[in-house]
C-alpha cells in the first residue's frame, strides 16, 4: 500500500476515533440516564458543540504556546478554518473564525529547527490530552463530563495519527514522522546553497521544491524571491522536475505558483511556454479530482494560469473559456483586474478591439498596477495586432 493510501486510511481512522470514543463513553464508561427531558437533550447537543469548539481552541493554543517557547511569534490563528468568515486582532495576532472542522496557526518558519517543529506539532494534541481529565472537574452531570472528556482526548489522539484529509491538509502526526526528513532536507538545502555554481546544477529546482514541501525556510525564501531575478527564475523553471503520480497539496501549490511567476512575464521563450502548459495541465488534472473547490490551488486559478499560457502560445481563442469561472467568482479587485487584463489581451489578438478596450477599462478601474494590467495597457496602446495574421473565422460576438 502506497504512502498516500496509508494517509487516507489514517484520515478514516482519525475520523472514526471520536465517534468510537463517544459510543464507549455512552454505553460503557458512563451510560446516559434512562430518560432525558427536552431541555437535557438541548443541553447535550449544545455541550457536544462546545466540546468540539473547546477541543479546537485548546489544540491551537497548544501550538501557540509551543511556538512562543521556540522564540517565534505566531502571526495568525484560525479557529474552525481557514477560510475565515470573521477576523479580528488580539494585540498583534490575527484571529480568524470559520465554519469547518479544525484549525491552523501561522508562524514564520525561519529559525525553527526540525526538532522544534516536531514539538510544535505535538503540542496541540498534547494540550487536549492534558486538559481532557480536567473536564471531569466541571460542575455538570457526571455522564456529561465523562462524555466531553473522552471526546476531547479522542480528538487529541486522532490528530496524532498520520493522515491526509480530503482538502489535502496533513495532520500533526505527519509533521511528527517527517521531522527526520525535514532535518535531512534542511541539511541538503544548506549544502546546495553553499556551492558557488549551485543554480546551474540540473537538480537544483527539484531539491528546492522538495525543501519547500518539507517546510525548509531557506528553500521557501529563495523560491519566493525568484520573481525579482527573471534569469534565475527561467533557468530554474527550465530544469527537469519529477512530477509525482500522487502529489501533496503543497507540491501542487509550488508547481502552480512557479508556473504563474514564469508565464506572467511577457516574451518568455516558446519552449518554456510549452513546458508551462504540461506542468499547469498536470496541476489542473489533480485539483479537478478534489471535492473542495476552494482548496488551494483552486481550479479557477489554475485555469486562469493556463489561459495566460495559451496567450503566450498565440492561442487566444481558448482564453475566454478558461477564464469563465474566475470571472464569475467573487475575486479581490487585484485578482479580478488580472483576469480582465488576460481577457483584454486575448480579445485584442482576436481583433475584438472594442470589447478588449472595455475589459481593460474595467481592469484599470479595479487596480491599474495588478499583474498583467500594465502589459495589457502597452499591448492595446500599440494599436491593432499585426494584419500579417488572419483573424480566426470562428470568432464572433464581443
């Protein structure tokens, strides 16, 4: 059985554990009273909801305390998210509230060793296991206290099981068993970056990507800074990458992000545009299989990246279709401006000049400095496309 299938099995076990623990508490440890009144049932449901919420809060606070002991300040805490429905700040900490099971704490990884990362991962489940017995001291009915304590302890144990959920996120158990791999990856990245000609090595890109997947800050910092050095970006992107059959979500994110950084630059070589096509289509094939359309990278974002690739390849007729779901989504102004700029340049290449101008005007009204908008301004400002090419006969409308 492959690693990804084991992670799916772990997710199933982690999901079933709280339910099994609840049945154990109800029928063995402290059975329910024979008769429960209406208000008792309401109180039970409210208590169960509170137990899950309390477990989430305790779990994430455990992570926060471990992060602070590591000498790092957390930047955000998401309860029942992300995505967040409501956000506010407590001092310098952003707190977000969502509506899904689980939570997340964000913190800068630089300066955090593999051992500290493992401690931070273990701190969340450990906090639940420590607090669970204290629930028995609450001034509530004994059976209710036992039930709440068992649920909290079971949630802590389930988070220690290595698992991968449907949205691609990994449990704390995965972080724990990856501690040694992360330490090896950190040493490998240090060795790579210490070599004077490291960027010319054919495996540099693959090693940096693997380092990012394993949360090695040096690899992440370098890859995030690549857009400032176009030559280094294109050189790394041109290298051969091994694209796994069952990639992790973070790997999909990195491949998509780097592909976007490449195709967002005008005048990229044709061979890189063709390479971007293969990689973006590979990402799209995997994200289309997921149940959660909002899990990153989102299918609409990947399709928009593919639309820009088609633009670079001189295939503007595909752009509008690939941008359709992004245009229909509730995007931030800068993201929508980028999509509209893409559509404007495609329509310009298709000789739909008036429609192209309208799309560009809308993009300029939203954010004139967004990605691709300055390029669209330059393209449309240079006049109609060359008449050396004949507009496609199938193009119609605006």
